[in-house]
C-alpha cells in the first residue's frame, strides 16, 4: 500500500532479470557500485523491488543502438520482457516531477537497454491523495457547458492561425448561433501577434456572453494559454474575469509542474492537449505508453484529455484510441476518488465517425470535436453541427446513419461530402 508500481517493456541483449534488478537499483538507492553509507537498513527502507518479470519473444534486432552494449560485445538475441518494479512511495513524496523521474528518468539511457517503454503507473489511494484532483472533470464540464446528457459537440477555430480577434469573434458568433457546445483554439494559436489573448479573450467572450443572455447556456471556449507559467496564470485570470469557463494548455511543452501550478491557480476547466505525444509513444519499444502518460498528467489535475480520433488523420489504431478514452473514463485508483477526466476526440472527425466513437468510449461522456467536419460542411457550420446531432439521434434510437439520412438533410449532405473523401 505504500509503493508505486511501474510496468515496463524491456529489451536487452543481457539477462533480463539482471537488467531489471539494475533498473530497480538505479531508480532508488543504488548505482553501478555500492557506495559508503548504503547500509542494509537504508536499502530496506528505500530500495525498489522487481515484483515480476515475464519474458516475451525476442526481437530480431536491437531497437536502439547502445555503445555500451557494443563495447561489451553483446549480440542477438535481444531478449524482451514485461517487468514490474515497485518503488517506495516515501522516496518520492507528493512531488510529480520526481515521480516521473523515478519511474522513467535515466532508465532510457542505461547501456544494457536496447529498448524500453514505460507502460503504466500504479498508485495506492494514499499516494493519489497527495496530488490535485480535476476541479471540473466530467460533471463540472457538463454543468458549465449546459449539456446534461450525450457527447459535447465541439469544433476548433480554423484557420489555425492568422485570423484577427474580430474575425475569430465573428466565427464564434456563427458557431454559437448554430448551437455548438464547445470551441477550442488550435494548439499552435496561443498568443500570436495577429490575435493576442489580451484582445482575443474579451472579443470572443463578449460574443459568448451575448448568446448566454439569449439562450441561458454558456458555450465552453477553451482559450489556448500555453506559455511561460506566469503568463499562463495571468491569461487564466483574464479568461475568468471575462466570464469564461475553460483554458487549454499543451501538456508536453508546459510540463508537469507547469500544469500543477496552473491547476492550483485557477478554478477553470483545464483542457489538456497532448500534441507532441507521438514522439514519446509511437515507437513500440521506446518511450511512454498512453496509460502511463495520462496517469502522470491527470495527477496534475487536468479536466480534459485528448485521445485523437478513430478513422482520422493521425497514426493511432481504433483500438489505441478506444483504450485511451476508456483510461480517461476510469479512476486512477479503484478505491480512490472520482478523478475521471473527459476524453476529447479529434482529428478528422465528422458525423460518420460518431458510431465508432460511441462504441469505443463505451460512454456518452466525451467531447467530439470536428474542425473540418463542422466548418467544411457543404451547408456551412450550422449544418455541420446539425449533422452531428442528427447522427446522434439516429444512433440513440438504434438506427443506422445510411438508412436514416434520407430524412435528415444535414446528415445526408455530410455522408455525401465527407464519406466520399
């Protein structure tokens, strides 16, 4: 109950059990040779332990070059194993960057390693309690956006960059009129010269407040405030002062501690964008699997997490997207608090990808974001949003999109236009 576990895929030309033991020592009290002061009592308190090792089929060639292995004359077979290591929680404390440094850190650089992937991180409830929870999460996001049931249908400001504050506000006006639930900035549009946040936030929020006064519902706008930490706090304050409900940040470039600082500072929903994760996750024998990745950033207290989309423009398989969504919709600790976050599907999504998405999530608690799927609909943005709602109505009643589209013009136009691409 007082240990943090981490699961790895290990590849090495050396005996996996020896390398796993080396990994445990490297990331706790040991180094390559026993040092003065490393008493048996200290090791008993602080040493990590290899809990399990399951050897797998070997790799035909090394995934990564190692000068150390070459010096030692190491050669095939390159043995692979799933390894679980348990780390004393007292080594870490409620310190998220140190937790990441412990379960990952120098392990990737060990000379004995020709492949290493952090697969997952397991936390006891007592350790989870030392880190922030999402302040909005699923229930708060629904309440704030005024969407009691079903997915939140949203879009992204397009073109990604180049529009001025007035042009963005005019587009938001169209989207609010069309009945969108959620809008977000693109990840590369944070505080550009063409639309600085100091001008963009007031212009956009004036429009959103106007529609709130007409409809009673506040469209959730995720303003991209990615930046230096003090600037993020300042911009979050601006969004809150203007009556906004959400801010967005690029997780990998702001970092774990930056996201923790933002969480402590603002009550707004934090929309976590994972751009750049492919550099960590795409190689099967290197980096960080999404199960581990999402756990670390959820410990920073975010409320929404991008999971990409099924049948979209990115490299993820449908199974990988489904697993990512279901991880977000499960507590980090079965016996812990409700710390679920809302998965955000995006990347080439439109009405025709909604059936697979509903099946993948196994829940209506998700954001379904369509950039081109709304903004490029041949009938315009209002028809794009209508096509999503029509698709959801059909699916909720057990029908098929193709069979029901003839009586739903926005859906039929979407099927004809996007389905042929």
